[in-house]
C-alpha cells in the first residue's frame, strides 16, 4: 500500500502531497515540508528560545495602566507555555540543522495548527 503525507495547505499555498511509502521517503518528506513551511515564515517565533517579556519601567507599585495590569497574566501564560515552547524551539533548531526526526516531531506536534495541518493518506492498489 502506498502511503502519502498530505499537507492540507492554507492561506499561503495549495495542498501538497509527498510520497511516504518508505521510512526514508517519509523522512525526506518531513524535512522537505519543514523547510517549505520555514520559508513561509511560520516558525519565526520559534527562532528564539523564550517569550521575551519586559515589565514597564519606573511605574509605581499598584499602577493601573494596561501594561502593568496585564503583566501577571503574561507571566502566567509564559510559564504555562514555556516547557512546550522550549521543546519546539529545540526541534526547530535541530530540523534547521538537517534532522528529519526533529522535523517530524515538530510537524506532528503542530499538525492541528492553522496552515500547518497534515494527514496521512493510503492509496489502495487494485
Ligand atoms: Zn503602569
């Protein structure tokens, strides 16, 4: 049975299909798709290891401006997403260096994300 890795396309391009009928071809397909999505700049935020949050400077304690009020929420969001983000950043760097395994981990972890949806299709031989 022939296996196909299908990229569902999205805002930037049409659907794409890759031959995934052997482990070697699947690995090549993951790496190729990763490089393609990287060129579309879908991973820009993964190029840095952590979300950079700056607290407003010289604001008095109890300041009611929006950046001050929003800061605890931002820090909490960062804490919750941090482990996942660090992991994805690691995969991103390894995939950039040519690791098909890292490209696979990244693509599968993000397979439900907008513009990053992938699925497997099996072709029946008759
Ligand atoms: Zn303030």
